[in-house]
């Protein structure tokens, strides 16, 4: 539920929307009455307040999810669960413009990107609406006069924690497979970007979601996220975010041995061989790093370039980077908006300082001076970067590219794999044999050839090493929310016992 109130003062707009969290089919305030401010990254002004949920609110949401699960949702037919998801997709499409604008104002990303995100969100709900009726068990051949079966059943109550870079799409990636499997959900959105999922929650009842099936608790990590992970009635935790927080979640979940899937950070290598299509390669390097302001877990920010084309590549990439139009996301001419928060802007700026001490600057390297307000960072390219440098090994989560030279295929593979992360990678070459050799050698969960960043709901998404475990999307995504039960049916009429 949203209302507006006057909020005078520096840095505030004249009207500030007041949102409520969504628990048990109702919009409610936090039990403790606390709230937090939500900002527009382009103006630095407060655009909304949201309830600051705590353990009591998490418990209210979990108890509602428990009642909904055992009270009927797990027994709702797969056909009806699918229809609910189809109707949810229809609502996203019907409200595309409204949701995209809200997400742009809240996150800073360009409006064109937000519109694409709404399309992908709707497609995700549609895909799992169709998959709901395709969750099958098996009849197994066994050496006895019996029938053995493997049945698939929902895990139960799923706690889901999502990041701020793709707010509504990340919510769909988690909610849709959970509902298809028959689970109920308590979702905690990022405190920076909770607005679009709360806006969509206005349609939950209308599309046929019973109270308690999906609950949205707003708040920060310590206040709302930690109690959700620790709650004894939550059977499954799905988290997308940083490796540091992922480790905390694993430690907490270990106390109850609850199931966990983690989609964590990355430092993805984007590898360019000298035989690649040069113009497409340069564009691919820029797109792979600077899309969504570089606030992308799979960003190809380690750009590996073969020495034959190295200088030409750096010069061309730097020249194009300087033409990227920065500005408020609501401006359709904007190609790169502000970062999501002052904290994130300052974090990225600290890495720019580190980078200037570790490498050379080809483009950017600071914060633009032409904006009076907004958490902007220039699209930045460092070159002659050593792969052991901090800017090459640590996830910056901003518009910062590190260009690293390599001699041959073997060195490219070695450099690419010398990282604690393994979420994604890309290889650019016209040689199909080389492409597949490199694909097989890369330690990454997602690999692109002659492209970077596109993904489809049908394909698995997740990483190796410190980029986490478990997979989202495709049939792999719904597997994360299913238990497997063995059933043995005796067909021998003779009594069973000791012989």
C-alpha cells in the first residue's frame, strides 16, 4: 500500500510515498513502527519511506507462509499454480511502463534497460507457469516384486533475499520457481530498491495468490535478512549478493542444516583474440562492463586482449567510452545512469584511487563534474593491469574495466582462471575450434562466445568457486525448491519377515 506525505527539507522532494510491507495478504507497517528512507540516485532526494522490518515482522511473515503452505498451497493443482503465474506475467506486461519508471527512479538505471527488465520479468513468470505442470517423478526398475517410485515434493517455506541491481527481475527469478514447485515465500528485497516488488504486490490477490503464499518484508540485512535465514521454519534460503554475505548466510543456515543456494559475485574474464571481429569486440567489451552502470554480477570487467591488437583495442575502447552519455535514467538518451547509492558511489571511487596506483588510465577515472546532484561515476578504463592487482581480483560492482594483455591461448586461459570467482566468462574469436577449446577450459558457470551478458530463462544461471552454488532459471531453478521422496510398494503377497 502506498500513500504520500509532505516531507520538507534539503534533499527531499515535496511528496514522499509511504510504502508498507506485504504480509499474509495485507499491507502492514513494521511491528516496531520503524521506517527507512528510499532515494532517487539521480537527485539524491528521498522518494519513499518503507517499514524497517525486524525479527518480529519476519516471524509474522514466516508464520503466514507456514499457514498458507500447510493450509492448501502445496495441494493446489499444478495447473492452477501455473495459471496464477501466467496471470502475474500479464499484470507485469500491463503495468510495464509504470513498473519500469519506478524501477529507474529507484535504482538509477536507464529507462530502456528497465523496460527490458520488465519484459524479462514477465517471461520468467510465464516460463515457470508452463513448467509447473512438467515437474515429474519417476518409476524405477527394481530387482523385487515391487514398484519403486521417486516423487517430487515442495521443500516448504522458502526465504529469499535479492539484490538491488535488478530488483523486480531478481524477485521473479526466485518467486516464480518456488511457486511452481508448490512452496510459499518470504522475500526480502534490498533496502535500496524495494519499491517495484511492493508495487507488484498490489496485484497478488487479484491474480489468485492466497494470503501468505508470497510475503514481502522490507528492511536491512541485520534487521530482517539475518532473522529470515535463522528462522527454524524456513526450509530453504536463496540468496543473490556478495560473497561476504553469502558466507554469513552459510554459517547461519548450517545450524539447522537448511538448504541454501547462493548466486554471488564475479570478476568475469572477457577474452579477445586477435582474429575476433574488431568493432564488435570493442562494443562487446564496453557493453559487458558498463551495462547497468557496471552493477552486474557477471560484468566482464577483466578484459583480456591478445597483444597483436592490444594498443589498438585500448585506444578504440577508450575513445568510445568517452562518448557514453551519462545522466538520469528517466532520460531516454541516457546510456549510463548514477550508481544506486552514495555508499556504492564512494566504494567505487575508492577503487578508482586504488586503480590509479596499480595501472594506467585510458578513460574516466573519477566522478563527473557536470552534475550538481546524483551518484555518478565516469565509465573508467584501466590498462596495463596485472592480473594480481586488486582492481583485477576484487569485485568493484561499478563501471570500471581492467584491460590485461596476453600472448597466446594458454596464457589467456591461465589468466582467466586465476580468480577466486567463477560466475561468467566470454571468448571472442572467429576460430570455432579455438572457441570450444577455451570454453571447455574456463572455470565459469556461464560462458558466452562472441557476445556477453544475454541470458534466457530456459538456461541455467550460477557460478563456480566463490561465485556460489546452485542454479537459477530453467528446470534447474525449480529443482532448488523440490525434495525427492522414495516410495516402495510391495507386490509380494507373502508376509515380510525374517527367513
